[in-house]
């Protein structure tokens, strides 16, 4: 008890300093003195905790149990060919934790035994080859941080504001460090014939996902990856092997990769004809729209992250990315695009990876229309939704990189709206 009273005495002494901070307009600290959370000893401060092996494979605190992937049940007919969403609003920095990477499966998660898994290279090659996982481990490895965005990310927002939260409007993106072998080394091993111009990856899942990738891209920066964030790929992300196609639409990043065929022309697979093509207003469709355009979103404040502290110092943060390279600038508007300020980019700036931005401001308690606009190193500027529709119409569900607006009401509640 003496200890507690000593602490109480100390906190009383600290009151003046706290009050001074508040009047200086900085973060208003808790009024010291009366808060039992600091004056009383808590159980965790009194008793020893669980020992080292309580959780041999660690997991987040139980208090973080709400931070999880979530789906929107009505979007798809069943969960096997479906999608769930990364909780972007709860994350910081640029790396997505493995257990929170959104999932998109066309035929559920294949449970592949790595001992039985093989990667075949066939088609227009000098020597068709079949690699075991152990064979692949003998090629030089590289580590790269890349975002993966599904072409259908923000697809539900094409015709107007619909889903209330950046988890749902923008959560079909994740960014991890991959460890893998450059595809060009494997293709060189098989020897691509002069006529070989395209590569078709095929998945070992029941959807047998196939896409056509031009040889130049395959030779440039594609990886055959077996690790994410240092550990084995998760089953959901294609364990034991997936293709990484930096900056290009997620659909091409074939999971559970079992075969690479080299050909002289594209295969016109289902996923590049009936799906993953962009129907324009004139009834024609854009095809082979591989690169993911420059895009950004404010992750907090956002509908799942309202402002709960009232007026005063507020931290706005978000993510920006581009399939064309690095992000060079992010602008932020608090008034629906009338006035813009340059946000502060923080953390690593890596090509074809997520970039983190912040903008600290003093909220006067009036309503806000928050927007962010990213510009990439190739000079592409993120368009408004109106600008995008003027060019693409509203038929498509893919490649929506329009500027997102969040309305902040006077009580701090945030909603998905569209104003430009
Ligand atoms: N690969 C296979 N074999 N099967 C699939 O269903 N889905 C694709 C792609 N690769 C898919 C696949 C789609 S549409 C996307 S957006 C990404 O994987 C999703 O990757 P993720 O589940 O790791 O987020
Ligand atoms: Co996809």
C-alpha cells in the first residue's frame, strides 16, 4: 500500500507538467491524479505470467482479436470461390503480417504436400524440366518487398460509394517480403527457344488457374517464391510455391504453382477473356491490362477508425502504391479536393511496394471530406472517380484506382461518400 500511495504522490506532482502540455496545444494527456489505471497496481504487474512455451508459435494479444481478415458474405455465392479483406485500418508501416493477408481463391485453399509438389517447365524449351522443392533451393535466392493487389480491388465502388470501411473498399491488397528464385534462372535452365514469347503459369489447385505472361516480364522481375516475411508461404497464399509478378494484377500471381509453359502466343485463358478484362462504355473490352495503376487510401481516420478523441491534434495516415514503380508524392485534402497539402512519406520507399504516409493536423471539430491523391515516379497521378469514369465508363469492376473520399462528421464518425 505504501507503494501505491507513493505513486499517487508522484502523479499529483506531475499534474502541472501535464496541464502545461495541454495549454501548449499538444496532445492533451489524461488528467493525472484520478485515473486508477495508473494509480492502482494491475494483476499483470503483480503476478508472473505464462512461461516461454505457452505458445510455441506466437499469436497476437487476445486484445487484438478484432484485427482480422473479414469477408462480405453477399458478394459471392459461396466461400470457396470468394475473397476476404486485409484489415488495412488496423495496420501501420508497409508490411502486411502473414495471417492478415487477404485471400482470393477460385477453388478454395489447396493443401499441397511439399514432398509431392513439382514444378514443370515445358513448351517451347530445349529441355523440359521437373523441379522438386529441394531442386529449387539450389538456385540463387533473392528477397523483395512487393504489393499484390487484386484487379477487382475497389471493384464494388465503380458505380458509387458502397462499402463502409477501407478494409472492404481497398483491402484486396497486401505487401510482404518474398524469398524466391528469379524466374529467369529457371527458364534459362530449360532454355527458351527463339520462338518462345509467352509464359503460362498454372496452379495446382482445383481451379488450375492459368494466365499468359509476356516473356519480357517473366525475364525482368518475376520470382518463384517459397517464403513470405521470412517463413514458408501460408497455405492461403500458395504454399509451397507461388509466382510473384511485381506491380501486375494479383490474378497473375499463380498460387500452388505447378507448371510453366512457354509458347509463341497468349493462351486466351478464361481469366483473361471472360474475366479480368475491362468492359468499356462502348461495349468493347480492354484486355491484358496488367499493370496496377497508381492508387492510395487513407486508412485512418476511416469508417472503421472514427475520431474518438474530439478536437485537437489528429494523425491521419494511409497507404499509396503503384505498379509503375515508387510513389514520389502523396497529397491529402481535408475539404474534398479544394485544397491539398503534401503528406509525409515515412518508412522504406521501394519499387512496387506499399508506401506509408502521414499528415498530422489540428482538427477544429468541423466536418471534413478526407481524400488522398498519389503520384508515382513515372508521373502518373491518381484520378478522381469522375475522371476515371469519363474514360472507362462504369461497366467494369477491375482497375478502379479513383480517389476515395471519407466524410468525417462533427462527432468523429466516418463514412464512405463520393463527391468527385
Ligand atoms: N492462383 C491459384 N492457383 N488459384 C487462385 O484462385 N487467385 C488469384 C491469384 N492466384 C488464385 C491464384 C487472384 S484473383 C488473386 S487476387 C491472388 O492470387 C490473391 O492472392 P492471395 O490469396 O495471396 O491474396
Ligand atoms: Co484477384
